[in-house]
C-alpha cells in the first residue's frame, strides 16, 4: 500500500500539481489526496481510474511500482538467502580440499 502513495505523490509533483489541484481534478477532498499519499488509505477503483486518466497512464502503470518493488524485495531476500546457503558449502568444499591435500601429503 505504501508504494501507491509514493507513486501518486511522485506523479503529482512531476506534473507540478498541488494536492488541492489534484483533488479538484478528481472531485475529492485535499485530505483524501493527503491520506492516499501518506498510505493511510487507498482510493476506490473509480478514483484509481480517474487518477490514471489524470496522469495519462494506464491503471497497470499506476499500480506497477507496487508489483516491481515487491518483486525486487523478494529477489533481494532470495539473493541474501542464497548467499548464506552458499557460504557454508564453500567452507565445506575448502575444508574437503584441505583434507585431501593432507591425506596426499601423508603418503
């Protein structure tokens, strides 16, 4: 939900609009825009459509940041988990090599 608020605020500021301007364009209160941008509430589907139209983007584009951000966070978490799983394997592999070299050196 927080991603939508950030996206809305970014779009509004890029368009050089105040919250009052956007509220008037959408037919809602300035307080509604403020709540949406602070992620305290989400607009209904009718207003999502109006927001997308106001910024000349599709609803998919409007909602895309949320999906990408979640996917990016999942990918980051997966990489971290993979790194932690790989480190013990590397250590065991190195230890195994030392064991082989130690065994060979004994002969």
